């Protein structure tokens, strides 16, 4: 049985994702941000003051991974936390002013990497690529709801 990696949607998507992360990490390093923090960064930029649980759901990652990410981001001065006034057991996270100052440069770096990755695609191909990825994501999310 032969397996041709470049004919596998899963392999190629995973490879592209790893390459995206490596290139974006190089661009973000001078800002003190890493690609793994981007889901939190974007979510808090769009909707300040969110719980760890909500951030984990939005990023589609497990709670322990989100806890570690938030801990590192807090250590690095990118997020702050405060008690939720509606639920004293829960914390609400926000981007710090220092992180907000970096937001434009983070967005610019991401635009640059997206432009690099899609430079050989025309407008229709870029739109089709995103549409296909969205359909694949929906199908895979539905697969998570099916029994093993």
C-alpha cells in the first residue's frame, strides 16, 4: 500500500499550518508574541473581558492548554485578569495596554504572511480556498460530535 502525502488533504493542511506558524512566529518574535497566542489575542481584541472557558471555546482548544497560554501571556504582560463581578470564582481576561499597542503590528505581520502564502493565487482561488477550508472545518467539527 502506497501513501502519497501530497495527495492527502489532512497532511497538506497540517503541513501548511505548521509552515504558517513558523513564518508568523519569525515575524512576531520581535513583538514578544507567538502564533499560539493569536486566537486569544484576536478574541480579546474583538471582545474584551472574557473568561478562560469562553476563550478556550473560541480557540477550540482544551482548558489546560488555554490556562497555560493565559499564564504565559500574563507573565509576558500581554493579558491581565480580574475577578468576574457576576461570578467571584471566575476570572475575566483582557489585553493589556502594551498588547493593544502591538495590535496593529501583529495584524500587519499576519497580513504579510497571508499575502506571502497566497501570492500565486488569484482573487477567485483565494476565495475558493477559504470556502473549501470553511466546509472542511464544519465537516470535521461535525465529526467530533459522532461516536468513535
